C-alpha cells in the first residue's frame, strides 16, 4: 500500500482552521479511502475568534464561546497540540515539539509532508520599552482578555480598600498603547464595564477612573477612514477618555508610564496593543520572505518560487489583484484571511487533482468597530455609520462570521440575556493560579520551636 499524501497545516487560527475544514469537505472521498491525511499542528486545541475578545473581557460573552474546539470541527483531521520549530521544505520535513515530547524528554520530532500550509498567524509586536516585559499586558488571546478583566476589577478592589491616595490613583489609572482595533475596542468595552461596576463600590465613582489611549500616529482606527476615526476620538473624549495622538510610551518602569510628551502617569495597568508581527517560525524556514518577514506569495496563495507550499493570512504577503496600485498587498486582517483560506483549500485540491488554480481576488468592503455597549463606527461599502446602527452592524457582521451554528446560537443567547439582566461584575483572579490555595494549605507549617522553647 502507498503512503497517503500528507497535508501539513501549521497553525489552527483563521487560515489554519478554515483551510483544514474546507479540505476535509472537498477531500472526503480521499480521506475515507486513506489516500490523503490532513495534519493540523497548533499550540492550542481551539481557534480564537479574536473580534469577540473585547466583549469577553467586558463580560458580554462567556470566554468558552469565543473559542472553537478544533477536534470537534475538524473531526476528519489529525490534530497535534504542539509547536512547529522549523521547516526544511527542500526535504519536506517539519521539526515540532508536542506536549508528549516535553514530558518524555526525547526532544523535537520530525514530521514529513507532501503539501505544506503555513499559517501560524502573528504575535504581538513589542518595542524595547523599559519596564514593558515586567508590567505590560497583552490582548491577543482569550486568556489575556479574561486576565485583563480580572485585573481591572482587582484594581478597583485595591482602590476601594487602600488608605494610600497615591496607590489609589495608580490603581484607577489604565493606559492602553495602540489605537487600532484591539486597543480601541478593548479600552471602550472595559471602560463601559468598569463604569457600570463602580456603582457597586461605596467609595469609587466612575469619574475617579482615568483611561488613557496612547497612539503614535495622528489618528485611530485607520481602517474605518479618517472621518469615522475623528468621530471615534470625539466619542471617547466625550466619555472623559484621554486620547493622546502622536505620542509614544517611552517607559513603564516602577509602575510609572512615561509618555513622549513628558507626561508621567503612575499606573498599575499598561495594556500593549501596538501592532503585530509575523510568527517567529517563519524565520526558521527555507521559504522566501519579504522585508517585513512575511512569506512571498503569488495570487494563487502559493509560496513564490516554491512548489507544494501555500500560505495566507498574517503570515503571507499576497498581491492584491483588485487594486490599481502596483505592488499593493492584501491587508493582514480577518476579512482577507477567511476568504483566502477558501481559495487556498480549493487550490490545494486542484493541485492534487491536476486542475488549474485560481487567483484570490476580493475587494476590501470596509470595517466595523465597537466603542462599547450601543456605540460604534462603521465604513462599509462606502457608507458611514456611527452610534447604535454601527454597533448593531458590528454585532450582526461578527455573529455571521463566527464559525459553527453552535457558537452563533450561544453568542446570540448570551447577548439576549445580557440585554435582559445586569452585567456580571465578578473577578475570578484565582483562575490564573488555580493551585495557589491548595499549595498554601499543603505547605508545611512554620517552625515555632525556638519561640516555644524560649
């Protein structure tokens, strides 16, 4: 018997999951016959629908409904929880580590393949800001979103109980760095949540909380256009949110955020959302990269100049064939990633069957952004919306895009219930260290022998 053709999918995010999902549908007969095997290597057993992270942080959606379990959705694929460390495409070999290899102490293992889909996504792009590794908080995963929610409520608890005015002010000062989708939506949703939560504290008022948005450029939310970006700034400043444009974070050592305009903000919360960069594994391959570290790709989503290698999403520099501007590439966002995954999967199937490939062509239709409950901005198909209509469009669009009917129904049910009942204001900080209490209980009691003998 001949070995099945192995399709290796690196990453279980938008591109990885949607590509594998479409492959298992279109190659159903080949999978059943054992002629093809689809292997998905991913660090987490789920795909995170990142546009819902701000609402998860604010408590509008349960964290488990923001993620899609890969084993359930990709039931005809082999899911390997691990990390691809490097790829030698000339030898059709990937080096990866798994949870088992870590436990066994055997080191990384080799995995051979016939077709490679490299879609590891991106990681947070950090700068050498003093104090950032020690005090910065990211906002890219569901764990970070829930951790940030717990942290914000914990700071309000600290401010409510301390007798030190300086500690109180630092606890109630929240600095967000980055004026893109992640930063603006996270800040807006959490400010909404914290303002509501303040009513349950006898000595913390909404006006006591200080929210600061730091953006290095001269605008926020560039995806929705200049006019809607200016509206978003007015909306945020109308809620007493301090928006600092053309300003950078220069340091956050000793829990003091130092801005490039000379402002010093004692704070216990610095949220870093200032962009992303390609996953480090791309540099550990023999595949061609552009100056930004992304894979050079053709309009067919094949890696340029290389056979049997494909890429899309954040990791890929894909030419935008719908643009009149020469050399323009598709933006690395979810809208393109989901659509690219469909074409990518179809081209892999066509390649296996000796059929012609097709180009990815999708004109960018616009963007929507939430600014908190019942507030938003949108620029879609040339139409500009703001306020409640934009917020409603934001929810409707993302509800239609979140994978599986199961998730759609659960998210819709939670939105309905949150509209009928009060917000949850509970901090579950123990989730981040679930064994802490047991470790304390199991620790040996202190030795008081010397005191007793004296």
